[in-house]
């Protein structure tokens, strides 16, 4: 049972949240978000495959948890697609990410016997409320996405709790986090690429540029490098969070990860010129205050 939030774990989660926001903003800034996501999954799997042979492997007790998380992540992507097909990202994403920490808080008390301190509960609540405030007004027809988004919040809470338990018994939380990418890559890529194929993944389906095949390969290098960079950022973000869950309360780590929304808005403001409205600034203030409360908890 973890009752304290060490400073190093707190900084690790904040750094992971910044990495998480960075690759999300990079995908949002792309022209083909489905393909950018596919490249991120492929890039993360390639990075994991290159690093895993040189790392201490998770203990046998962790592999059932890895099998469960692979299934849950496939369900997560399916529900994500269903929600985004019915509503904008600005509607679905805050519902999923805002509700998940509250579910994790309730479940962690039972699963990990984590105490409910007042600052921790206040911090989780403030972060969750802040993320939910990011939700914009519904357009006609978007209400059908709410059920999918909230169901996915439950899936996010489930794989967070499962991975927290798996990382703790693995003896190698970073390697555990790395394995989540290759284990979920095949079904995820099969879904994302079902209409385009591997040539699109490598940006080889574009018209032949002047200069022939050599120019095409050079042009495809940039999206491939973006995929590798985004995949490495995603791996680093999750590895930092899972390591923190081995030394700090799971509910507080799960909530603190959602400060990625704060970083995401700020990065989108800087690089994508997206300016939040008044309720957005209020939401950011709540998330920041909640992060402080979690450290006090």
C-alpha cells in the first residue's frame, strides 16, 4: 500500500504528461490524424522492439496483466473511433479523460487499499472537473457520443488499474510499459490501415515527386521520423507513469497524468494558434490547482 507521493515520482508523472501532450498535439497538427496515429503505434513498437532485448524482462506474474491490457487497448481504440465518429475530439476527449481518474480513485481504495486523504480526493476531483470543463457545447447529433466516451472512461480506468498491478509485480515497470506497444500493435494497425495499407504508413502512396524514387524515399523519411519520435514520447510517458505507480498511490498518479490536458492546451496555443475561451482558462486553473493538491496529498 502506497500512502505518500515522492517528489521524484511527482516530477516523473509531470514529465510524462508533457510528453503525452506533445505527441497528441503533433497528431492534431497533422493533415491525416488516423495515419499519424498509425505511425505513432508503429514507431512506438519499433522503438520497443529495439530496446526490449537489452532490458530486464517482466516477471512471469506480470504477463497475464499484459495480456489483459492488450485486449483493453484494442477495445479502447474501438470505442475511441466510435466516439470520434459521432462527435468532435473537444467533446469526447474531456469526457473520457476527466471521468477516468475519478473511477480509478474509487477502485484503487478497494484494490490497493489506498487511503482517501482529503487533499488527494480534492486534487483528483479538481483535475477531473477541470478536464470535464474543457468540453465544448454539443452540436446537433453529438449527444450519441457521450455513452461511448463514458464507457471508454471505464476502459481507461480498467487498464490503468490493471497496469498498475502488473507493473508492481513485474519487477521491471519500464519493460512492462514497453511491451504494451508491440502486444497491441497488430490489431490496432490492422484497424487503422484497413483502407490504406503499409504504403500509406510509409508515405509511399503519394504521387511520384520530381526526382523519382529517391526523392520519394526522402519525402517519406519525415513522417516515419515523426512516427518514431511520437512513439518514443508515448512510450516514455507511459513508462514514467507506470514506474510512478510502483512508488506512489495509483489514483493520484492517474489524476496527475491528466495535467497533459494543461500542457496540451498551452502547446496547441503556441504551435497551432488555438486559443482557449474563458471556461478553458478556468479549467486550466483547476487542473493546475489539482496538481498542487495531489502533491500535498
